[in-house]
C-alpha cells in the first residue's frame, strides 16, 4: 500500500542546520556640526562620550566651536580623540551626522546620499519639504525622541522632561525675588512662615520632577490631572503625600487664587489643552508666577504667549508669565550630558551590530526611532500628517 505525501524524498532527508551569520563590527565615522538653530546651546556628545567612541576605533569629526555653548572647548574634544575642522561641508560629508535640532534644508543639501542623520525631529515645527528633501537624497533619519527603551518608555523625552520639571521650580524661585517685578518671596518653608503654595497642572514626568523639587524646598504642592492613574502613579513615585485632584473648575480656581506659582505641564495628542482661562488668571494673586512648560505645544494657560531666553517673561493681569520653549537648553551642559548618555550606548550598539540596518533588525526600540529609511517614509503618523507615501519598516527590514 503506497502512502501519498506532499514532500519529495529529498525534502524528507535530514537537512543541515542553518547557523546565524556572525556579526561583523563596523567602524563609525560621525560628524557633529555646530548648532545653528535659534537659542539651541546643547550638543549631542560630551568629550567623555567622544573618548569612549574613539577608544572603540570610531572616528568623530567636529566643527570648531560646536561645544562652546555647552562649556566644552575644542581642546577637550581634541584630547578625547575627535578631529576638529572649521569646514562645515566636510562635517556634513560624514556618513553619520549627530545634531540636537533637526536639519535645515541647506544642511540636508550638504549631506551625501545614503547618509544617516540622528537628531530630534520636533514634528510641530516641521514642513513637508523637510521629509521630501531627505527622500530625495535617500537619507535614513533616526529621531532620538522616538527611540523606545526596553520598558516601552522614551528615554530621551523622559530625560529632558526631568530637566524641564526640575528647572521650572528654580525659574519660579528666581522670578519671585526679581528686583523689578518679584514679590521678594522665598520658595520654601521657613519656621513661622506659611509655605509657598504651588499648583502643578499635569501628572507626567515634568510634573513629577517639578513636584519633587518643590517638596524638597519645603513648598506646599497641589497637582491636577484628569487621569486618576497618572495621579496615583505620581503619588507613588514621589513617596510623599500631596494634594491631588481631577481638573474641576471650582477646585482649580480656588487653588489658583491661593497659589504663588502655577506650573503648566499638560500634554495632548496635537495641541495642549487650555486648562486655565484668562478669567481664572485674573483671579490669581498680584505678582504670582506662571511657568508654562507646555508652551512648545501651545500652552495650557489661555494667557500664555511664546517668549525667548533673552526676553523670557511678560506681565499680564498682574501675573508674571514665563513661556520659553526648550527650557532644557537653558541648562545646556546638563542637557548635553543627558543626551550624550542616551546616544552613546546606541552608537556603540549600532557599530557592534554591523551598522544601522543590522541594529534595527535586532532592536525594535531603535527601529521605532526610524522615520525615513533610505528615503522611504516609515513613520505612519508623520506620513499621514504630511500626506506622504508610507512604507511599513517591518516589511523592509526583517
């Protein structure tokens, strides 16, 4: 009796085992140009990070003076193993470019085709022409704010949010003692003196670190958010009981009328929701301080208007407003150290894996940061937002 089978005799014979091809390390050649964007003072790699890369056999070419605004000299980078040049085009000719701010169209023009750019993308400020220019040169773009960690969080966003949250309290403390318009009030809790009252809108990372800093100084803190889950997590992370509430008009207005400082730390899918109306601001104390950290996505105070690091404040309804986007840039050295600590391990990983193509095959978190792959638009949200042709990166790289 014959048995029919869909397999041939050859297919039924034992087959040799297919072993994974050994990884071949690649040498990176990284270019770090000077930041030209308005008010940007940070740099992607510190001298210690450059030393770590060059000791692994990689090359780093830096534009002269690129670290100056972060208090790093050309000499420090040179001693760390970097090559220094004043030729901007030469830097942009490197296969890998590291920048804090996104590229300008002129900078994209200076890049070689098939290069890799690692930078922030700052989607709210971008135009369709930026992505079209990258596609034309078949450039691979990696946005460091899109990179996911093993726990599903975004390490770059989280780290810079920690800086912004902590800084917001120190900025408020400075403004309250400013000779021109401050009330001469110390942010803290002195024996026999009522503690400074602070209202924080939002319960994310910015809010957590603002609350943590304020509590450390002895202030009385009230946190408002519409997510009970976020409020509960913030309470647990602070390891300190603070007043928390969902955003209810009457309760929020009462808190704002009594507070000395209000911190805006709300986030939204597109524009940040306006939580505090102008009428509510009118009821705040004369000389109270508003620090709207959410201003980069529109601001959560109706009275907020974008200001600059040179002219950071304005007074409206007798309330001091600080509405500067990109607060971490004010603390450029701390922010540079933070960015450098996140990027350096990824750069070494890319090299050890044999290049960006191999690295994103092995690391889904790193793959999540890719928004253009050899000119193909691989981020669905960006493609839909700017009406671009979308390609699923998982169908290209597998």
